[in-house]
């Protein structure tokens, strides 16, 4: 026990003084108020006002403790999971109110009523560039739909430039689901996973890009997306669509629920998702990265054992860098007993302040969380509606 205490005492702390954490939290309070207050559900409704106040206080409290404690991953995960759970709580009632069901009919799809999903980006880029056709049957401009192509494209580009692969641990509306299930057990039942599986997302990316370009249909959305059952899916009106729904259910249960519980890893994100594979290439143009100080590293390999997305291996650890699939979740930074892992801004000295790099990255990641996290206010509003009226619609 004394040895453990000694190791912990040598670990550099990223904790901030209370006054400094409060001061740095004020800009986020202003940003969150600017982004959320004008768009509260049910404008003029007292329940919407209450939901908005609670949500703003809650997320800004999370941000404060992220700065104050120095535990980036712990509080990031809380916010990330809340956003993921809030999405279906708002989106499904919206679908039911708007279209009568969360199941898409041909009429809804061909009228542009399907909400545009960022995960379709890899499939639409080649047809859009070559044929100037958006193959996803959603809306081009924001009107009635929950998401439109133009808005999502702008947000995706901004997110990719600011956090790169950090999208998958800070922005993705779905990643919080396997994040949640991966944290349910204290210890994994399955510890050894063949690292060759990390290439599967890149194979998936290549396959869906080529097939979508050939067929002019979003192949991943039609056959492989595990999150369809948590948002919207084609109505199972025939054998083909019934098989598709069955595949969605199996993928969600297997990749998002069961395997993350058994491995304590984000299996869907790290070993399956083609969108994550695309984002990993964009990590190269992002200014933030996670590094390992080899002078401090004791080679305990705690980071290798706990990285949720398989983004560290023996060779990368020896080079002091993470793999291109690193989602910048900060789990390795929070858990390193020597404080060897840290955020770094490319182009600056490796001896530059890791605290400064961390704060700048946390600001970028959290602002993106706020942009996608408006669902939290809407979900709270719908919960209050259910309690007071018996209906979430």
C-alpha cells in the first residue's frame, strides 16, 4: 500500500484551483446559454424553461468538475452517455408525432423525411463529387427534418478540423451507447482480443464506399447500422426489410451491448464502425494528439489494457504516440500512474504545458458536445411532459 501511495504521489496532477476552474467555466456557461436557450422545446412552456435551466446547470457543472478535478475522461463519459441516451428519448417521440411511427415508409423516405445521419458521410462523398447527387434520401436544407445534409456537413467538417477522431468520443450521437455498456463491469471477462480485428473498420469503409458508389444507395444504412433500432428504420413490410431489421437488432445487441460488457472496450466503435475509420485519417490534419512521455513511462502497460478503442499497442507505446484511431477520450491520461500520457498540440515543444493543451482541447470537444447535446433539453422536456400529462408527444 505504501508503494502504491508513493506512485500516486509522484503522478503530476492536472487538477486546477477552484477559482481558476470557475473562471475558465464562465465562457462555457455563456456558450451553452447561447446555443441552447433560443431553441428550447415548446417555447413559452414553463416545463421547457425548467428543462433548459436544469440542463444548463447540469452540463456546466460537469464541465467545471472536468477542469477542477483534472479527470477529463470521467466527466466526458458522463456527458457523452447522457447525449446518446437523450437522442432516442427525443427523436423517437418526434418521429411518432410527425410520421405516426419510428418506422420509415417508402412515402416518408422518398419525400425527404428521413433525418440525415453523419455516419452516411463516407457513402455520399463519391456520388456527390462525381455525379453531384446526394444518395441519401433526406433533406438538403434544414426544414422539418431532425437533421439535414447541409447542416450536418458543416458540423462534420468543423468537428473534424477541431477534434479529428475525437468525434468518436466527444461528438458521436451513438458512441455513448457502447461507452455506457463498456463501463458496466469492473473487470473484463474477455481480455485477449486479436488485434487484427482493428483492420475490420477500414475494410468496412472501403466496402461501403465502393458499393454505395456503384449502387447509388447508402449500403451501411440499409444493412449494417447497429443504431437503427434506437432511431428509425425501414418498416418490415416484406422479407427483405424484415431481414434488414433483424440484422440491425443482432448487431446492436452483439456489438453495442454484449461485447462491450464482456470486454470493457468499445467494440462497435473500435472494431466495426467505418465512419470511425474515415475519421482516423482526419486525425492527421487535426492539431491535437495524445502523446506518451517516454522519460516518465514505466512501461506498466496500463494504457494498453484500458484503451477502449484499441488505439495503443507495443510499438506505438515505444514511439510515444497513439495510433491514428485514437479518439482522445483521455482514459489513458486519467489512468496513467506516472502522468506520462498527455494532450499535445502538434507543432509545439513536447515539453510544452500539457495542462494548456488539455484545456484547449476540452473546450473544443465540449463545445461540439453542446452543439449535438441540445437533445438533452428536449429529452428532459419530454420526461416532464410524460410525468405531468402521461405522454411524451
